[in-house]
C-alpha cells in the first residue's frame, strides 16, 4: 500500500509539474544597467533678475550628458568650496550639498537648486538687495551634479559627495568635467 501511495504521489507531482498553461501577459521593458551619472561644470555664471532680486543660472542636461533623467530621479547638486591640504600633503576638494545658506552683515543668501527632466536651475536668493553681490559669489562657480535613480537615492546618505559616489561605485575618474568658458 505504501508503494502504491508513493507511486501515485510521484505520478501526481510529475503531472502537475509538466502542465503548461497559457502564456501570461508581457511585462514592461526595464532599464537594464541604469546607474547614476556624475558630471562637473566649472565657470558657471549667474544672471541677476532685478524684478525678483535673485540670481539664476540654468544648465540643460543634454549639454553635458546623454544620461536620461526621469521624473523620479534625484539630481543632487554640490558646490565646490575649496581645496584643503592635509599634513601628509594630500589634497582634497570640499563640496557642499545645496541648498546652502551663507550669512553676511547685510543678511543671508542661499544657493537653491531645482530640476526638471531636461535641466537644472540654480538660484541665489537673499533677504537683502542682491544687485551688488560680489562677483566672487555670482561668477565662475563650480558645481558637481549627481543624477541618481529615485529608488537608489532614497537609501543613501547624500550629505557627502564622497559617500554618494562611494555608494554608487563611482570614483573621481568617473566624473565628466566640463567648462562653460
């Protein structure tokens, strides 16, 4: 009896495993291998918009990369601050994630980014008359842009460009550097 039940169980299992039903609906094509993109742009100049008392610059992605920016992607914008030299002689660039606020005697200014799937806009806003803002602030700036697929961006520490690039497996050699001059 045990042998009969064992044979019957084996037969039923093989029968169901070998059954084939109708093909299911076709799935959506994915973006195979879609990773992050990083590029750096120097000599970025801002234009003063008097009616809004702010400075603005707009950078179009297709001028710097062929990487497709999707609506749910994160576009992280880092502003170059300075290069520091350590006691051992190594040099390291300091990058600050914007938005970032700076305080002066007259008041404060803030670098503020915004982006679409086509471009990134960076504004310099403030709480005082910005028309005489120093050209050290408004001209020749350097920015680094990291475009990260939305699902990856949600899980990473974005406060440090080193941490972001490390979590994406990117190195300085992966940074595409361009100038507007």
